[in-house]
């Protein structure tokens, strides 16, 4: 009987040692896959990509903004912030500086979308949101644009357009309210008040613009926020002032 107990105690001791060893190995394996986010702000995109890959991280160039105090091609902002511990293969989202705004926003009002798009590409501008609104004019004519023609201090090289469309007598149409500057809950409540719903949201890291954009012609307007707090809506699709129909989906971007 004594020998049996000795064997049992020995087996239990070996099991305990095995469990402790497995636990230690698991802890080492988990922490071995963790890395600290490096500071990428101020680096070129190529340098940031190399710094991220050297730690087993991925780099995603998410946005490009004008920044008069940061050289073109350098990282303006990043998310997660430097020093945060994450798992390997984590994606670091960055914003690239385009330097000071040099391109002049063209006057596209009265044109159709195709020649306006060609002109924007020649000026290295991106086509933003394209919305439609019933109007007593030829279909497909640009009624408004955001930013306004010759606007200065814009945050990004993107121009959104509002096009004329035939009147739809059966639609329950509304003017899209502004959600910019609201929290997610506030944006959802305001959208629901006109029969809309938040279909998707995206976390972004957005630097504050150097100067406010010039006012846009109605109805394509967007509020500029001087101080951006985490969890704040900074962009929306459709834009404020655009025509929407009850039940339409709304897409928003929140600061992270």
C-alpha cells in the first residue's frame, strides 16, 4: 500500500511539473508574438513600411492629407499610437502628408461628371462622394461641389459632387442632416429621425486641418471640427445637404 501511495504521489508530481512547464511555454509563446508599435510619424512611407515589417507588423496607408508643416511623403499620423503592445501581423494604419496645398480646386459646376472627373485626375484630385438631387435641368449636371471652387486650406485632395436627377414623385425624400461632430449614438439618433440608418462605420486617425475650408455652396456642405475628440464623427456618406430617401444607408468615419 505504501508503495502504491509513493507511485501515486510521484505521478502527481510529474503531472504538476508538466502542467507548469506547459503554462510557462504558453506564456513565452504568447508574449513572444507580442511587439511594441514603433513611432512612424515623420518617417517616409518606405521607412515606415520597413520599420513596421521589421517587427512583424503590416502597414496600411489609409489617408492622405495636406499638411503645411510636414514634408510630402512623410507619415502624418498613425493608429495604434507608438508604444502600444499588439500581436505580430497587426496592421498599423497611417496617414501620409501631401505637404502644403498647391493645387487649385477647379470650378466644376455646370459640367457633367465625366469631363469633371478627367479634369480632376489631371490635377491629381480624387473624386469623392457623388450624389443626386432632383432639379429642373438636364440630368447629370453638376449642381454643387465640395470643396468650393478655389477653396484654400482643404484637408484632402478630394472633391464631392452633387448631380441633377429627374424628379421621382413616389420617393419619400429628405435633406441629409450633418452628423459631423456627433458621437456614434448622436449620429445614429439624428439619422433615425429622418428614417435613415448607420450601415457601417470606420475608425480613422485624422489630424486637425491647418485651416478651415472655404464655405461650400448649398446643398453640399460639411462641418469642419477644430478639435477632434476620440469617437467623433469626422466624415459621412452621403454628405450633409444631399438628397436622401427614407431607408437609405449612411456610412460614417469616427476618430479612433
